[in-house]
């Protein structure tokens, strides 16, 4: 439910001054619920740093539909039935 802060920091490469070394850390919570900085894992994908995000349940998704769309369906159905009845009665009256 809360945003995850990811920090990318760089420093000059000791072997080649035209390149930069970088590290990635993310904000997370430990087992006691304290907010800590978690370093990225550079072994998961070779040559990349991977930030693991804990997938937890309980986040509320926005509700869709509800009474607003139900009312639109009901009104649309009533108009459709009314226009069909009107069409049939006009055809019968013209004959």
C-alpha cells in the first residue's frame, strides 16, 4: 500500500575513471517492522542489480461497477424495451 523508495548512488570506478560504479538500495521493513535500507542483489541476474519487493496481500484495489453501472443497465434496458413496444404499436397502427 505504501510506495517503495529505490535509491541509485554512483561512485567513480577505481580501475577506469571514465566509468561509474553504482549501487541500488530500497526501503523496506525488517521482521520487527522497522524501516531499513536493503541493498540490491547483484547475483540474481548476472551484471544487474535486482531489488526484491515483498508481495503482500491486503492492498485494496479500486472498486469498479457498483450501483452506478447497474442503474445505467436498468435505464438502458427500459429504454430498449420501450422503443421496441413503440415500434411494434406504430407498425400495427399503420396497417
